[in-house]
């Protein structure tokens, strides 16, 4: 048995090296370091372009409290009185989905200790209201999966709001989404990322030491559950999760359930897309280890899930799920007394955009002005 274990571990090591040796297709990635001076730089992984060729307004600034991410230590701020400031970001000229991720970090660059609020739009459709005071003032991202409708660019606009302060932005990233990612999504719709979390371990992103092939960021999450590590298998699973996040998991205490709380940015009713990555990191030599879990979302029964043994991962995708804020409670509990304790490695939650988001402030003001002129002309004609 000891010899068999060494053979098994050697096989895992070879598979891991083979997995890491696969190069991602970065040819259709675009990374912009907003507010940076000089030439594009290569951080040994990604080529970061400056934003001079994408926008004409704004001022380059440096944050006062630096982070470990170079691209977040610079920003472009827009202190003038224009209603909106827009980036024209190139895209593949065909109908194709993108991951679009914007980085924000105030970092007290102006010494005023007043993190701003402002609206964010993409192609004249409101994306969200950015509040740079959230996340305890630390860097954060806004990310969507967006359908590019045969246009050669994305128009990403920062729009001032009353008493909101000076809009700013630190980074822009776009990555093509291939068909094997999130297959249940409506490809003509837009989805906002609420969370993508490596529940059992540290933050994981595209790096020479990981096999994250799509430049996704799997955030670290602090949970009260016990962390376990092990040897996952190397099968290809839905959404191609990196092996790095499947090497660890959180496990419930005995027969207790696991409850994951997800904070929603909006309290209104929404359609959610929820993905769970259940990796059984028990004894790889015991083929009888299985788990049958009861799956609930906000106390609503979602059926049962069978998680097999031998380091295998079960991917569970639920869509559409109607939810409303301020939180979503996801619960995994034992369906029978013979199962192993609940165990989960990672989680992703998206919400689908409404079909008719509001148009940009500038467009609305222009329409209001034009409409007023038309009414005035009609009154003149009548008189």
C-alpha cells in the first residue's frame, strides 16, 4: 500500500506540472493601467498599456497608500465639470462575450480623505454606482460578462453625481469569454459578478504558479469552517476552475450544515446565476466515500447533490434563481446520516441585468433639452 501511495502522488505531480504548462490564450486580453505615465509595461505575466490612447480628459495621479498591485497605484481623476468622461476601448468586431473588469482604489491620492461616488455606464447603459469608500477603503473591482454586439469598441463612461466628488478609475481589463464558460447563461444578456470566491484558500488569479486560464480573480474568503487540503483529480469541469482552488476546501463540523452568506449590492428582486464547486478531499484510496447534500437558497429547497469521492469535483449551477437583497443564504446540509460532512471549494454568484437599464445622464439631459426645444417650437407655431 505504501508503494501505491507513492505512485499515486507521483502521478498527481506529473499531472499538475502538465496542467500548469498549458499557456492561456492572452491574445484577446486587453489590460489598461489608468493614470500611468510612460510606455506599456510587462509584469512578467500581462502587458499593461497606458490609457493615453483611450481617453483625452482627466489627470494622472498616484495613490498615497500603495498596494501590491502596480496597476492600482496609479489612477486617472476627472476634476473638471464635464458630465461624463468616456474611454473608448477596442473590442473584437464580432458578436462575442467579454469579461470586463474595472479596478477602483481611492488611496487618498488627493489628501482629502473623501472617497468619491459616481455612476458607471457602458455603451450608454448604466452599469452601477461606484462608491470608493466600500471594502474599508481597500481596492475593489466591478466586473460583468457582456455581449459585444458587432461593435469595434466599448464605451465606458464615468458620470458625475451631485455632491459625489471627483470620479476616478485605476484599471480596465477585457477578456474574451469562450463557449465552455458559464454555458447556462443567456449569451445575449449581461451579468454582474457578485462574488467569485476560493472558500478554502488564498486569492487566486492568473499567475505563473496557477492554472487560471481566463484571468479571473478568485477572492479569499474568511469563513468559520475548517479548511482541508488534498489532491483533486485533473478532469476538465464546467467553467474550467483552476486546480489551485480545488486543492483546498472548507468542511462542516460533523453533521452541521455549511451556510454561505452572499451580500447583494441591490435589494430589489433579481435573477441570479449560482455556481458551486464541491470537491471531496477525503481519502483518495477509499472509493466508497460519497456525500449526498441537500441544497437550499434562502431556505428554498433546490434538491439534492451527489458529491463523489476520490478527489473528484461536482459542479452545481443553478439558474435562474430569483433572489432579493440584502443577502443570499446558500445552505448545504446532509441528506442522510451516512454521508460525509458537507465540503465545498469555491463559489461564483452573478446577477442578470434588467432588460431596460437607464441611459446615461448626458444622453438624458440632451434628450430633455431637445424635447424642450420641440415643445417651444410647437407653442410658437400655435401662437
